[in-house]
C-alpha cells in the first residue's frame, strides 16, 4: 500500500526498530534505503529484512544539498500511490487501517504532530528503544512525510526537510498522527552522534549553517538532554 524512503548513515542502533515498526503497521510496505556509505552494520541489517539499498556518496561529508535533492525526488517513481519520506529516527504512528480510512476521506497528505522522544533511564548507556514512552512536542517535527504521489506533484521540502510547500491536490487529513523522533535515546549516544556529525559537516553546510546544532559542545548537549527530560510527558503506554 505504501513505499517508504529513508536516508541513513551509521544507523545500526535505529534501523531494526525502524523497519519493524513500519513492517508491523504496513506488512506489505516496500522500504527503500538511501545509505551514505555507512561504516557500521546498517546496510547488512537492512538487507536481512529485504530492504532495497541505494548508496549515495558525498565525499565522506554531510551534504544537506544532496539530502534535500534525494527527499524531493526519490519517491517519484514509486509503484504505490502512497509514499512516506522520512529519517531513520522518525516513526509515524499510523497503520494500514488508518490510512485506508484517510483514502476513503479523499485525504492526500497526512497531518502530523511531532514529538522528541526522550529516554528517562538513569543508565546513560541504555538504548532499549521499546522502553522510551516519554516525549516533548516539537513543532519542527510536524512534518509532511506521508502523501499520495498521484495527487501531490511536488513535495518541495525546504533545507532541513522540516518544512515543505507541496504542489497538487492538497487535502489534509482531519486526524493528526503522532510522529515520534528518536534522537534522545541516551545521553552518551547523543553526544557521540553530535561529535560524529560535526566532524562530517561539509563546507557548504557550515557556510549555510545547516546542521549547526552538531557543533554544540558536551555541556550544551547535556543541558538540552536534561531539560527535555524534565519537560517530557507520557506519549503512549
């Protein structure tokens, strides 16, 4: 019923959780992964679940220009009417029955409400994703990631791919679905990811200040993490 597109770089912590979520909610979904030359087990795990892998190269850097180009175009040759374009740490809380109801209502774009999910465990190395139930609403994650490609001609994501200006027959869903963003899965993981991504920021990214959050120091990252823990509330049981 849907084709899913995601971009990855060293996502071995998230990739299985991501695939299992969407295969549970959409048993026959096609999952296409655009991998930026991961050096961990991301690709091997994805292949073991029958995902389609496309490797894209950016000279060992984070290039938001290429990332934007892929997200704005990768879905156009999908063989399903519905496509879902997301990051590997984004899980949309919608299933096949929900989407069928939206189809019957002539919906062409699903509305979402984004949450930064936050691990409340006192163990700084705990990465039990299934136990992360708390989150904080983040308006920047109210993203347009699931839409009908036969009705939407262009999605037109803007830099960062949080905002979009779609073109076509736009009918938003009356129901708003939770979009769960698993970035804060533990403090150590977050600090290491920021360090890694900071080291890979392209000159173009730095010039345009895309991904500038990855330049935060450990004190800033820790403060941000702890603040979200305090603000968080139960999102689902």
